[in-house]
DNA sequence: ACCTGAACACCGTTCAAGT
DNA sequence: ACCTGAACACCGTTCAAGT
């Protein structure tokens, strides 16, 4: 017989890691747990990933790609304000549906640096921000929008909003405040 | 002789943990490392803290208190916009000086829930936000300001701003956009 | 060429035994 | 009343040995 064909794949490993992450947090994604999930022993994982940190980076990349896809705007971008609202809503929905995955994206501690949260403030957001605030301010406006969106959902996931009130309404309020401020400045 | 007087204290332990945190990140604050730092063995720590998670919570509380103090506004709050600028600047300065400490405040994973990032959006911010956006919108305006500030420094610390540009200017730009938006809405 | 058991270093935690 | 060494379970990682 031919000597040993692969019994798993990088994709299966990352998928298993992601499942463990969402159900049990970062500390649940153990080399042993991941290995067993894909039907293999822990040492075998080191054939495909140098160490746990590398696996976690691959996991973060996988999540980042899904977030980018989930947030991508619909083709019909008539009103930039409407497009920003739609993107922000999708962004927040993603974070709330997969809180552990979302948080991993911003856990600097030895994980991030591949595509990272960077690709977020990329093309689409930049374009919309430019349409809203004027092309000269596109980068700064995009960073402002992303900072607000990330900050809000990050605090929301961390349970930082404990003074009651309508959290959904606060998100809308903040977004409208920004849109208003950006638009006012442009005109 | 009297049988065994304390050789350390909760305060000394938390202080040691904080030093280890800032110099080596969360994973460096090990029960053994903390213990040795205060001149004791790891098992002794369990006399004062139920487990590592409890110690980390105490550490987060300690940091939160310092952040609140560092951000507290000067007595002369003439112009609320000026006061917001000053608080935002102090907030960002704290985060940049002690990035690991700051990030621990928002690491939900089994740490946070004591005073948490909550006390931030508390009294002072609420008051200023009300002065800026009108008392009816105080809570939502405060959440918007804090979300932006946290989101921005969080992304900054995570190295998410890789498209170049002036990061300081982007922070100012975002803050002014918010102030403008809040003020426009109030009037 | 891939997989595994065994081993090592390290960590959190418990506990009986010391003073 | 506090401290400690020893022990346990668990984790990441390496590696010689299997097929």
C-alpha cells in the first residue's frame, strides 16, 4: 500500500477550531480538542500548522474573510447614507451572531496580523466615506465610521452597557450622529 | 513565636500582576510568576484569590480605577466641547501608555464584570454628553462618544490602521465629527 | 508521507504537613 | 494562621518509531 494519505485538511482543522471557538471561547480551542474533532491526534496538527499561534492566525483569517463577505454592500449603492446604514447593520449582526469569532479578530495578543481588522476599513468603506465626507477626508471618515462600529459592538459584547436604555436605539443614534457630522462637514 | 504572619498582601499581588501584564501580556501573568514576584510560592496566592480568574478580575478592577482617575475632568468645565476633547485625549493617552492594561479591560473572556468599562460611560461623560446633545439624549450621546473613543484606540492598539495617513489627525477628525453631529442635533 | 505513543516542560490547583 | 513541597490533571510541543 502507499504509505499514508492525509486523513484531514487545513480547512477541516480551521473549521473545527472555529466551532470550538464559538461554543467555548478561545481557551476551548485546544490542540487536542481540535485534533479529536477532525479524527486525528494532536501531534499530527503540527504537520500543517507550526504551532497553536499559527493555527489561531489561520482561524482569524478565516473569520475575517467571512466578515468581509457578510458586510459587502449590495450592488445598488444609490444613497451613500443608506449604504452606510446597511453596512453598519450587517457588521453589528455578524458580531452578535458570532461574538467569540468577532472578538478574536481584535485580540492582539499573539494572534492577529494577517488580513486583520484592516481589510474592513478597505475599499468599500473608503468609497462610501468619501461619498459622504468628500474624497479628501475619505480615509479619516472611514476610520471614524469603523472605529464607532467596532467600539460599539465591542462594548456591547463585553457587556459594557449596563445603564439600561435601548441599545439598538443608541447604535442608530450614534450612526446618525456620525452621518450628520460627516455630511455637514462636506457641504 | 506567633504562628505565621502574612508575607504579602492583596495589593502587592495585584501590583505584581500588573507589572507582569504590561511587560509580557496576559499570558505572562502566571500564578507562579506573580508569586515569585511577591516572594512567595504559587499555592499561597490561593489564600487571597480563589483562582486565577479572580485575580485577573481584581487586576481589571485596579486598572479601571486608574483609568477613571486618569480621565476625570479638570474642575473647570466651561465649554463642554473643550471638556470632551480633553477627556478623549486623556483616554487615548492612557490606552497608549498601558496598552496591555487597557486591552484587559475589554477582554470579556472570563475576566471583566466588576466595574468594567461601564464606569467609563458614567457620571462625567453622561454629564458632558447631556450638555452637548441635550439632556434627553445624554445616555445615547455618551455611548456614542465612548464607543468611538474605545473603538479607535482599540483598533490603534491592534495595529488596524495600516493604510498610512495621520492617525492623530484621524482621531481628532472623528471626535470633531461627533461633536459637530451632536451639537447640530441639539440645536 | 503521514500518523502515533511516549515523553518533557509548564501551568493551575489541591492538600497534607510543617512552623 | 499562613506557608510549602509534592502531587494531579491538563496543555503545547518534540520525536523516535510505526505503517
